[in-house]
C-alpha cells in the first residue's frame, strides 16, 4: 500500500448489515486497523466519539462518518478512510445511514478529508447513488476523484 493513499479498494465493503451504529463503527475501525491506517486503540476513540458527540458522526444524505476524538489522533499512523455500504440502512441518531465512512486523520488532514467527502456526497443524487452502489471498484472510482 502506498502510504499516501487515503482510500484503497481493500478498505471498501459493500452489502453489509449491522444491528447497531456501534457495531458499524467497530467494523469501520477494524478496516482502518487491518489496512494499516491506525493502531487498534483508535477504535475505542471512535466509540467514545459516538457516545459523547453523536451529532458529529452523522452528516445527512444517508452518510455517517465515525471518527475518533481529538486525542485519538495519536493512534493514527497515516490518514485514511474506510467505506461501508449498508443497503438496508442502520439507525444513526434518529436518521438512516446507508453509507458509513470511517475517518482516521490527524488534525492537519481532518478538514481536508471532510471537505473531499462533502464534495463527493453533498449532492443528494450522488449520495443516493453511492448508498445503492454494490461494486467496491465503482465506489473507489467515484470517491477517489475527490480524495
């Protein structure tokens, strides 16, 4: 893996289902860990963010963005994202999330990643298309343009 790649195809899962947002967050973190973006402890920081600041982990248009607390950045080895498509959706802060993007970034890169995701998903039609897309390769091609 190129250490500069924010998204790799191995970090994308499609057609998944979860019983809770916590379960989805753990999977998003596990993908980040497995692909060398974070140390395992980062997953605990992601769960803490979900619990203490749940409003910061759902952005609308079916998109949830679990990420760690500010002090969790010490567990980030390099900036990256994990992507999980959930066709049936999962209840996330009273909204349905169909597309979950786990974010691992230090404070310098965090806003750049968020901006790129916003550009890719701000249009409701684009977001809906991604939420229904089942090809990891297509998701990669759609998102990597902005990252």
